[in-house]
C-alpha cells in the first residue's frame, strides 16, 4: 500500500542536485536571451551566439541528468513544456509558411529533448502499460504523416514530441504519490510565473499585453502571445493549485497557493476565454460531485431544471439574456453559432471527407482551412476549433479512432478507481479525483478548441500526465485488490 496516509499527504523534503540548479539557471538565461533578441533585433549578432552556447551547455547538463534517470529531468522538462508549447511571438497564425525562425528552432530543441528522454526511459514501460500503446501508435501515425502533410517540419517536430511526451509520461507509472506531487508543484510554479509575468506586463505595457486583430480585441494575451493560449493554461494552473492546497500542510504554502490562484483567476477573466472558463467550471462541478454526495444530488436537480427549461420553449429568451452579458458582440447569433465556429465546423466536416482515412497530415488544418474557408470579411483561421474535427482533418478516421479509444479507456479506468476508492489510500484518492477533473477540463476545452488532438498542445502534456497518474495509481490498486483477496482466503481457511 501507499506509504503516505491522510495525515501526511505532503511529500517529504528533498535536496536539489547540482544538475537541477544548473538546468534552472541555464533555462532562465535562455528565456531572457530569446526575449531580449526579439525586443532588440539589432543586438542579434551578439545575443544569438550566446543563445547557442547556452543551449549547448544546457543540452550537455540535461543529457547527464537524463542518463542518471533523475525524476527532476522529467519534472523540469514537463514544467517548461507546458508553458513553452503554445508560446508565440506573432499574434497572427501561420498559413503554411515553412520558414524556420528562432521560435520554431527553440521548440524543436525542446521536442527533441523530450523525445530523447522518452526513448531512454519510457519505451519498456510504455509498451506494457494500459492505454499507452494505443497513443504510441497514434504518435507513430502522426510522425508518418510527414510523407503527405503540407507542413513537413511541423509534422516531424510534432510527431517526435507526441511520441516523446507519451513515452516520458510512462515513467510516471513507477512514481509514488510523493514524486507525482513534486511534479504538480513544479507545474504550478511554472504557471504561476507565467500568470504573474502576464499581469505585470498588462499593468506596465498594456498595449503589448492585449490582443489586436483577434475576435474580442482587448483581451489579455500575456506572455503566451494569444488569449486562447493563456486562458486554458490559467485553468490548468487553478486546478493544480486546488490539488496542492488540499495536500499542503503549512500555512505559508497554502497562502502562496491562494495568491497564485487569485492571480490566475484574474488572468483568466482578462483573457475572456469563455471556453477555458466553462471548462474550469465543469471540472469544479465534477470535483464537487466525486467529493461530496450532497453535490451529486444538487447538480442532478439543476440538470433536471435545465432540461425542463430547454424543452419549455423559452430557449430563445434565455439566449437573448445570455448574449447581453456573455457574448462579445452582444448578439444572440454569437451564442448559438459559438462565435462563428459552426461555419468553420461545416467546412471542416466536408473537407475531411476528401481524405477520410488518414486525413491531410499533422498540422494540415493550418493550410487546409485558410485555403478553402473565409468569413464575410475575408478572415480565416488555422484550426478547426474542435477536437474531433481537428483530429479528422489531421489523421482521419484511423488516427482519431485511436485517440478516442485511448481517452475513453482512460476515462473508464479513472471512473472505476473512483468507485473502488476503498482500495486506495488518501493520497491516491486525491490523485484520481484531480486526474479526472483534468481529463474533463481538456475534453471540454476540446469542444471549442483543438485541445489534445493534432499538433502538440499543453493539453497533450496534461493528457499524458493524467495517463501516467492513472497507471501509477492503478498498479497500487491492483496490488491492494490481490492483497485483500489473499487475506480473505486466509481468513476462510482459518474459519474452516
């Protein structure tokens, strides 16, 4: 059984190695240099060689850390990836450009690193664990789509990243709740720095911090460069913060979490990312349902009332009321078309049927949609704004089927652990609860965004972490079930 109990759900203290300090310092220097180069391009001749030197030094230290198999390698790399994956220095999307710039090169370096990490430590585990083999095949198909996708460099980097992320996450299956808790902690710290930096930017350089030319001009885009990137990350950070708050024992640490979550909430509101907000609310409802029986009945009653309202013929009135306070334009049309997404969905559905089995290749929506669809003002988008359609366009029925099988399998597995929680220690129960909340969050986000389908996205990383947590807890659950059966058999023998 788990060595932790309900009274000691905080991980034991640990010492940081020299490699950890070195990686932290090198990563910080690298971020500062990259931002500096873009802010002051005239200094590129000086800054770029320093970036190269820093990258090589970091790579050497990281290789040493990976070779030793330290937990901190995965922890730090995942924490960096969750912030860097959706980072963009350009507000407009790329419609098929294949030019390699510094931003792409840095991400490719990170993707190559996570692939190396997964290759060294995750292959044996990933091939023997539930769910993982399915997504490993999905990643291989994504990588193979380089043969027909219009964005070759994106398919290569994304395919390697997907494969590396899922292989690396397989290592979590051997982790104790202590070690997983440490990963959550680092993720929260990374997202807290992102949230704090974004709000400081908004306060000091407001014109730089807000979006221009995107639906809902004036929304906070922060350090990520896009409101719809920053919003979901803040939702993830709040969920992680709630988990850490429930496991933290020191008052100072809880106050730190509260302050961090408050700043994330402010950022989330300023992004006006309604998908992220509704996804967070859905996750919190699920948390309340699995944590307290009273809330289960409460939300069942509320759903019954909502069903009656929808069937009573007053839906148009409700849409009008909703539009006044929720739609950016103030019109009901924006509500029931999901800010014009229904037109995009109709085009994507028809376009997918031209390549139904394998799609147009990973990253292809960035080219396929702008080439065939534009709104009344001639504007287009680079994503299907829907998990299912993004996946169908990218990898067709074959890839999408594998993705849905893996996610469905994972959801059923987590549901089983929630029902059978009597076999789990308190820390594992918390892990299962919040893994379920995180899975619901990224799925709900996928109703209006691409989420964990197609190219690499922060939600892909969260899906991988949820898979690793499930594999870890499920191992201890199976051990507990076997131990219980053996105990019952022994008691039966004694009684007879």
